[in-house]
């Protein structure tokens, strides 16, 4: 199964936040961890927030 870049970034963001034990995570922190551009994660985070997932 192939995922789009958007879906891949969304899942990685949710997994990262789910495994983080405390508080908030900066987009730059997640981007460095998964070697993803901050621009992609910013768009993903915005959409996830609007959907009520974050």
C-alpha cells in the first residue's frame, strides 16, 4: 500500500504526539525527528487541528 506524502506526514505527526510522554511538541522537533519539511508538517498540523484531532 502506498501513502500520499500528506497522509504519511499526518500519521507520523499523530504517532509522535501519541508516544510523547508530556506536553506539546514543536513542529521543528517532529520535522527533525522524521526528516520531513516543516512546511509539510505545518499544513498537516493545521488540517488536523481543524478536524479536532489535536
